[in-house]
C-alpha cells in the first residue's frame, strides 16, 4: 500500500507544517456549527505535496462531516458539477452512497471537495448547449453557482491560483476565502518520516531521513514516497542507501529557462516553458537578475533588460500588497518575454549561468532565521504583541539574557517550550552540546512534578506574561540581584 495513503493524517492535529492554514481551517469548521457562515467556501492553494487534500479530509474527520470529493480532471463540465455538487448543496445533504436527504436527516453536514480546481475551463466560445461537443466547458460557472447557493461547506483545492481566478473565476475572490499552503520545511518533515519508519519497523539513521527531507524540497508526499522506495524491504536505512536519491528537477528546468530567455526563443515556446516550470514569479526574477549582467554585455541591452525586470518586480510588490494573484501573470511575462525582447544584440559566447546568490545566502542562514521566527512567534503570544514586533524588540534581548543568566535560560526553555535549534540559536557562540544538555537537564529534571511547587512565585516578563521563579524573588529586585524582567 502507498505509504502516503496509509499514513494520511487522521485529523488536523496530525498535519505537518502550515500551522496558520490549519488554524484557519479549524476556525472555519467551527463556524459551521452555528449555521452557515459568511464565507461558505475556502480555496486551499499551494504547491503539490504540501497537505492541502489531507487537510481537507482531516477537517471532515474532526468535524464528523461526510465527504463528497470531485476531481476536476475527471469532472470538469458544468453538468457533472451541477449533478453532484449543486443538486445537493442547497437544501439537502448527501448520504455516503451519493443519494440526497433533507438537511439534518442523516445527522451531519457534507463537505464538498473539488480537487485540482485549477483545471476547470471556461465554456468554449460559441457553445450554446452542453451537447455540442463542449463537454469540457462551463465548470467554473457551475462552481460559482454552487458556492452562491450552497448551505454545505465547500473546499476548492488548487496548485495554480492564477489559473483558477482568471476569466470568470475572478468572482471567486469575493465568494471564497484564500488559505495558502507553503512548502513543508525539512526540519518538520524529518520527525514525520521517523514516525513512519518506526511504524514500518524500519530503523532509519537521522542523517538519511534528513537527506530525504532536503531532497524533497518542501514536498512531503514526495518525501514519504522516497522513504518507501528506499526503505521498503530493508530493516535499516542508512545514508549510503540513498545513492539513487535524486533532487527535484526545478533547478535544472530553471537553468534551461534562463538560457532560453537570455539567448532568445520564440514567444509561444517561452510562454509554454514558463508555465511548465515549477517556479514562482519571485523565483524567475531572482534567477534572471543573477544572470542578466553576465549575458547582456551591451550597456543599452543591460539597461533595457533591467528595466523590464524592474517592472516585473513592481507587479510582484503590488501582488503582495493587494493579494491579487492575477498580477503574477504580468510579472512572469515581464521577467521572461520582456527581458528577452529588450535584447538588440546576439551573444553567442558561452556564459556559465549561476544559482542566485541571494538564495544561496538565504539557504545558509535558513535554520537560524526559522528559529528566530518561531521564537518571535512564541514571545509575541506570551507578551501580547505581533511576531514582527517581538522579533524586532525582544529576540536579541532574550538572547543576551539567555547567554548571561543560566537560570533565565532554563526558565525560558520551560516557559516557551523551546526546541533544540532555538536554544542553540539563543546561546550563540556558546551553543555547544554540553550547554544544551545542561539546560535541558535543568529544565526537565526526571523527578520534577508537572505542577508548580508551592515555593514558586511569578516574575513578570512583560505586562501580564509571567514565568515561574523562586519565591524569594517576588519582590522587584535590583539588576544586581538578578532581575529576570525583559524590560
């Protein structure tokens, strides 16, 4: 059996990564308990393998909802959607066999899931009826009608949000709420892979699991399948057993795309290749920006190409501000076709195109940045401020106190439930395994009772946020006496 199905999450709590998206799904599901909420549909958008379908099924399991699942690749036309979704979404609910019952007669709601909704097409020009060999058309209109009329929860799952919202799909921006799923971090994948290996009776070395997670490049489904491919039939999986493990071909295709943009290609072929490349417009801008000066040696070509790239970045900025992802299409075309059209000279010499240095730098510091972000998130919750404000005002202060005062470090490790990576980040140059073990041992003594002892009092961190501290320190001490306040 495919391990991705065998170990599909049973509930939202089992999902790996994408905490904000999972939290929004949980809130939306709870809102249906009080009736039909204002937002009757959500769009789950993100790269493949990030858990969108698993999250939808997990939500249904948590809420006790039955599921009616359609795949746009199998049922793209209006008739199919109206027959299955719209007919039972207004005042009726679905039974498990697909028949309809009056609302509430079978004891619960039904979650309507349309997977691969970005494959829905418009009604072809000239089509008057569904019988004129236009069976592949009109699906978007049927979905819009379903969402407007439904009294059952609806989830649309897409990889390409732009493809869903173009044309008549633009109405979805007001009818459905967007919930973004991002690539799963390798450090979050590794424990999940370890649990699966344990369940399968497979002893797997941590470095082997980490390599599988890194090679998956954010695709958890691909990581699980790689684990199955290399671990099935073995009793012990080692790093040396992963010789056949390849990386995803995103970088290879981007190298090809960059070469075709800067060397020249037909517009139609370039548009098709851009669409097929597994990269966002942000990625395209970074790759073209890195290699443009290497190829365009004529000053006028360089200026014109840079101007086109700047226009692409302008559209990306507007996309981030307005959340209007229809602008992504303009950004992609300016970064590719615009840059290619700016060239007036032929450059036939070989140029060794390179990986974006900015991405390389971000990759080297990714672990530290992730640890800082998570710490800022926890401090923000504790002190009632935003993550951004906490990162700006508190992280460095806590890090300094963490290194100066071992008692403070132990208290913070307990209060914030810090991971090893976060403890090491706060320790800085003192982040050795010895110091980490010492803090862990003090924070989690074997004989410690879960309940706070009677001899403990509270010391303010900020406003009403507190941590346990010895009772004799309840009075405000001077700095020399070991004050633990952040301020």
